[in-house]
C-alpha cells in the first residue's frame, strides 16, 4: 500500500445533520482540530428544528472554513449529495453529527487517496450496551472481496477523490446501507479502486435514533435493494451471494412474528 504524495490537496468535509444540537458541536470540533487542517466543512442541515442553525452559524463566524447549508428535510443521503455538489476541495470526506474523528484522520488517510480512489479507515463502534469493537479489525487487503461479503466501510471513515464522487453518488432511495451501496458502485466504476488503511480514524456511536439502529424490516428491505442493484457482483462470488441471501431473505423468513429489533 504505497502512499500518494499529499501536495496541496484540499479536503472538503460533508456533515449532514438533523436535530443533533447536543452532539453536533463535538463532531464539528474533531473535524476542525485535525493535525492536517481540512479545507472546508460543509454542515448540511436537513431541516432541523432545534438549535442547530445558531450553533453552526456561531462556529462559522469564528472559523471561515465552516459553511452552513440548509435544506428541507430530505434525509441524510440527500444531504450528503448536496454537500458533494457544493464542495470545492480536491478530496471529499464525510462526518456524522454524533460521531468523533480521531485527530489524525486526515493525516492517516490523505496520503493514500489517488485519482478515482476511495479510501476508508477502521473505526471503533460504540454500541448502546456499552460494548465496543473495531471494524474492520485487521487490514483489508482485498477490499472488493470483503465489501461484497459485508458492510465494513462506514461513511464517516471515508475520503475520496472529488472527481470520482462527481461520477458516483449516494443512493437516496436506500434507507440503510448507503455506504455499502456506494462502495459496491465504486467497484463497478471503470478505473476506480478502494483502499483500506488499517488505522482507527473514528469513533462511531450507535444510538437509539441512529439509522443503523433502525427496524429489522427496513434493514431487510435495504439488503434486498442492494442485492438487486449489484446482482452481478453477488452472483460472481458464491460466498457473498450466500451471505446476502441469508441476510435479506432467510433470516426475515424465520424471524419470530412481531420481532422487529435491529
């Protein structure tokens, strides 16, 4: 895994948020306090009704890198896509409003981002029961194979060539697994590649209102939608095919009636 010279490349960070005033400030601080400074932070407010607007506007008054964008509530995926369109950097990274970047996020990932490349690092997942685990736990040498078989690249650990994201977008029709779908789409894009850097670059918190903590029915539906979109990839990998069929069809069929837990 040979690093790419950093040069003067500018990193734009897209952060969608909706009514997360309580955690947003800390998330923003971890972006602005990087050992290698970011070029800009686009906070895309997806129709918040709490104190998000004055909070971000106050931060923008102190740090010109912060840009506040408001839109009617359309979902986090639409907000990310809006941020991609508005970004002016050569590279684009993503943060969430309730998670924390490690101080060396940019320093660790930026050297590995080449043309038409998406890079992701590992993260520590903090679950609601207090447990924690590192995802992925070791270096992913063959991202294509691993990503077909499971969703190990979380959005807030990604940084990508802006030119690549001009060709590839998050799918607003998906309510779960938008990051997984994005990676599979990149794998299908001519000339594009995905690289994993085996450093923990973020702390991801799964809360009661997190998308990843949503209903099993929504999850099952999203798995099936991802399979339909990327059917050719799954059909070419028997292990990946077995896993997606188990998750999207077999487990829902045998789940006890009335159980809708994640």
